[in-house]
């Protein structure tokens, strides 16, 4: 029977347990998206805390998305030695770390460079209307992802994850609301998945067959007229056929918009996809109870669990759970919310 605390393969990686720190924006990058000592220390603490794999906050594949507001980038080779220092520090702590790469597109807003989109549709959240991409621009962006993947591999990251969730560009390409193209990249679900599968294929060629490539997908956008589980399912199956090493199943704005506290929120969708693909499926979203996660391991083919805020608040949570203390992680200030170490507590002001 599968256990939460046992070694398990994720592509060519062997993880010491089935717990993954899901991507969270750190707000720690220097100007231009370069990593900092503060960022390295942040990830060192997680690595020492016993989690099986760390996934970084998203790293932009282009310069515009990797500048300002503490956002990370990897759009030229100058980043390779800088990230090598970070990955060396994580490995020295016995950890493994994957780089999540992204093109933010119209969700992120504008800049000096044109904002690309599959179609010129105003984003509901940012209000930005992107420039509809030509097919040559689509190919150019696919190559940006491939180049960023090559760089993170050269920098010593143990895996790379394509961010195709949460309303960013690769997620928009699957959405019938944001993707209204009439060429081979639009229309049918199969066509709307094409950009993602082509991006994966170019990334795979850039990093080789033995390097783990993961993808993060919405199981649904949870918004009228946008992507449903059918898009996630089709994209997941096609990526699986091409050899993806892992599929992290998340969702659209449901958690943040409704503050939904349903345990293991997307478990039904993840379990359905896991039954249809060979690649390991990683479930993210309100994974708080280790006993409930082990029950899902027993009852479904879900292979791994991603957690974000619990590890922000308690970086050594995995080690605590493995020691036998299975109490859920809570805010140090109020004992109720999930704010990091009590900072920003929603019930009372803390420092």
C-alpha cells in the first residue's frame, strides 16, 4: 500500500517522500529577476525541513515578465551561474528543487515589450488586451520556454515545470474565452492544446529524455465560458502520450475567490486524470491532513501532494509529520489561519 513517507519516482528523480512544496511567488528577486541570497536562504530552510521536492515560484522566460516587483527570470545565460549557487545550496541540504517557468501574458499587465496573447481579448483580471500572436511569434515563444528550460538544467535544477495554470499564458491557450483563433491553434480542444504540446516538445528536445519535465494544469478555470475539465483532461492525455514526467493538477480562481477550505480541493479531478495517464499526478489545493492524503493514496492513483501555505508557515512540516506529530499546521499567532509564521495573520495584527 502506498505511503506518504516513502521514496517514489518522479521521472528520473527519486523523491524521499510524496510531499512537494508547490510554487509560490517569493517576492525576493533582485532587479531584472536575478536570484538573491535571501531567496537562497528561503529555499535552504525548506530543503532542510524534509520536503521531497521544492518547486520554485515562477521564473519568467522573457525579460519583461522577469523585471520589477521581485519577480524571477531566466531569459539569458547570465542567470545560469547565479542559480547554480542556489541549487548547490539546496543540494547541500539534501533537497531537490524544480524550476517553474512561465510566460505571464495579459494577466500580468503591460511593459515596454508587447504583451502577447492567443487572441486580442481583454483579460478579466488585469484589464490588459494583448496583441494577437502570429504563428511565427508563437514559435518564438515556444523557443523561449525551451531556452529557459535549458538554462535551469544547466544551473543544476533537478526538474522543470511548465506553468499552464492560474490564468497565465499557457493556461489561456486552453481557454475558449481567451483563445478565439481560427487556425490550427484554436477552435477544438485538440487545437487549443497544440501550443502546450508543441512547447513541451521543444522543451524536451532542449533538456533531453532523462530530465524531468512537469506541467501544472487547471482542472477547471471555474469561470463561465472558460476552460473546463475537458481541456485539462485532453491536454494531460496528449502530454502523457508525448512523455511528460508529471502533471500537477490545480484550479482557477475558485480557492482565492471563495476562500474555499474543502480538503484536497481538486481530488476528484486529479483522481480521474490519474486513472487515464501513465505520468504521476500531483494534487495541489488545501492538502492539510496527512491521514486524508494517505487515504487518497490508497483509493486513487494520485501519486504526490503539493502544499504551499503550510510550508510557508512551517518549513519543517514534512519532518514533523514524519516524526509522528500529524497535527495540522496553523498560524503561530492565532492558531486558526494559514499566514506565514503568524505574519499577516487575518485575525489579529502580528509582526
